[in-house]
């Protein structure tokens, strides 16, 4: 649960931040409803082969990456709220379209349009966070993630009812509820978010400026690689527990719950302490050290009695979740702190492309390299994360040297969400 101080702090925030938190929370409840049951719907109700569903989702995910930077440029040029609203409208339409599909080609087309819109929403949403967050966008993003995580958890719990029923009507209700969540999020944003005007751009700005920013490109590659840690808990550990341990089946549900709980409880508290690029680099290093401990603990669940394996798995996930909070907080500090105010959309779009590319590759890397090597694979994975984390501080120092106005552990001198930037 979210603590009383978190709720009261949220209630005390200004209107734009409150509106963005509420809109994001509503849409993520819908995501939790749909994501939990989507594969079951496509395979059991639409009767698409599981392998073809996987291929269709892969195609959609790869094509969806193409929207990141262009959508970010549109957000910088026409305002992030406008692009975000259009993206939410398309997501509502594509989600509703899933109830009408009956063949693989249509499924792939709708899924691809949905991923393009989702990528655009991510780019514009990142720019909105930078504007609404004012002088502390990373701290605001950490608070926002707390409510986003809670929304996904609530949606997942709600989806359990439809999964238990197993009828077409129940799955259809889930999908339409997710479509409605995007529409509701758009209405909340329309009524509560200012229509931020584009910020003045220097003469040397161009549509691919982010690609010439070597420190930021390096950060995106680092963050995308570190993003393998998310599927370490959601994909790799469940497979390991099922195939290599005698742990009871409820252990998988327990580690999901613990992971979500730790992130919800600590994200805002830790994120509020990690706001500058330099602090972000140090947070990355701490995250890598946490993963260096958690990965071997996960491997050891195969070497202990059945009654000990759940305890060890939960302990490993607690340590890993702490690393996840440090990693995400460091990512927000670097991702927002290194991006120029006038190009937040472009930079956030490119950041999202890097992260999503890493997530697309994660299943192949984790299931072949780690599972194929067994215990040694887990040890190498932990060392890999630690090495990525160790690169955080020197990356932050390099990036600060290349900025025109290094922040030197202070916030941006020009608030991205100041009244001058609002309509």
C-alpha cells in the first residue's frame, strides 16, 4: 500500500502533476487488466496459435520502435499534450479493435498500430513529465511511477476474475475496459494539463540532434542493457523456479507481489533523493551492486530444500527490487537531466526506443545465455549488471562536461515547467 505521507504529498501537488498522475494511473489499471489476459484471449478465444501470436507481437514491437523519435519531435514542435492526447485516442481505438479480430493478419495490423501509438505516447508523456515536473522532473517521475505500479497491480488483480471465468464475454469486457481507460486518461489530461507551448529552439537544433549527443546515446545503450533486469524477475526467475527447483507453485505469485510491493513503497522515497545526473550515475552503481547480490541468490534456489526455496527467492527479489528502484531513479535523473529543455520529446522518444529494444531482446538473451549456462549464467548476469552499474558515474561525469550548462548537482537553472512555457 502507499503510505499516508505519499497520498497527502500527492494531494498537495499542483494541478498539472495531479492530473498527470491520475491519468497515468487510470491508463495503467487498464494495462494491468489487458496484459494479464491478452495472450489467453488471443489463443483461447480468437484461436490463434501461440507461436503466431508471438510472431505478431514481435513484429508489432519492432515496428513500434520507429515512432519514438518522430513522435518526440512532434511533441517538441506542437506541444507534448497534443501528441499525447492523439496517441491515447489511437490506443483506445486499437484496443477496442482487438474485440473484432478473427485472423492473424488483422491481429498483427492492430497490434502494430497499437505499439506505434504506445511508443508515441511514451515520447510525448516523457516530455509532459519534464514540463509538469518543473525543476524536479526526476523526482516527479519517481512519484508518478509509484502510482503507475499500483495501477498495474490493481488491474492485474481485476483481470484474475475474467481469467477465472474464461468466457469470451469476460475477456471482451477486459479489453473494452482497457480501451475506456485510455479515453478516460485523455479526458483527465484535457481538463487538467496545460497546453504547454513549444520552447524556443537554438538554430543548430535538428530532428536527429539526439543522435549526435554521444553521452546521451551511451546512456540509452546502458539503460537498455540494464533493462534486462526487469525480465529477470518477470520471465527468467519464474522459469528457473518451475524447471530447476522444488519450490511450490505459489512462489512465482509471491515474488511478483514482493517485487511490486517493494517498488511501490520505495520508488518515491528513493527517487526524491536522485535528481541530478551525478546522483543518477551513483544510483546506477548501487543498482548494479544489488543485482550482483540478487542474481546468485536466485541461482541458489535450485540448491536448497523445497521449504527453503520460497524464502530464498523472496529474499533475492527484495534485494533485486531495491536495485530496480535505484536503477529506475538513476535512469530518470540521467534521462531528464541530460536532455535539453527544448528537445525533451525527441530525447525521451529515443530513450524509449533504446529501452524497448532491450526489452525485445531480453527473452532471447535470458533464456538462452542464462538458462543455457545454469548457475554460471546467473553469476555472469550479476557481473554484467555490476559492470553496467560501474559505468554510471564516469558516464555522468562525461555527460556533464559536454553540457553547455553543467548542473553540478543542482537542478536545471531554467525550469522546464515554468509559467513562461505554458499556454
